[in-house]
C-alpha cells in the first residue's frame, strides 16, 4: 500500500497489486519475547494465526453491507441470514 501525507493512494483493487508468492521473502526472522509469553506444546510458539483473527468480522461486515442486516453470532449461515432478513421486513 502506498501512502502520501497520510492518505492511501492505491486504495482500490485496480491500483493495489495483491502480494503474490514471488513477493514472499526467502527467509523469515521471528524474535519472540519469552518473558511474557508461555511456550506452547514442546516449546513451540505461534506465528501465523494472528492473521486469522479479523477474517470472521470482515466477512460479517461484508454480509451486513451486502444484505443490510447485521449478524452478531458465528458461524454465519444462510438460515441465520434468512431469519435476520425476515425479521427486518
């Protein structure tokens, strides 16, 4: 994403190129602070699940904007959306 004076210049899918596999660096470096985090099984630490956290809320927001009703419970299912649409009308 390209910013100038705090404004996003490529804020649409035409101007913003989605990162591809070629854009991934050859090596990753991960530094963790062991003092405040407890280790997981066998001393492992998670590094990738942080990117999953906003997915459900982003999908719920997209559904809300598309159909005009906000669903507050997961999982989002067609019957839940249908009932919310019927309750709205």
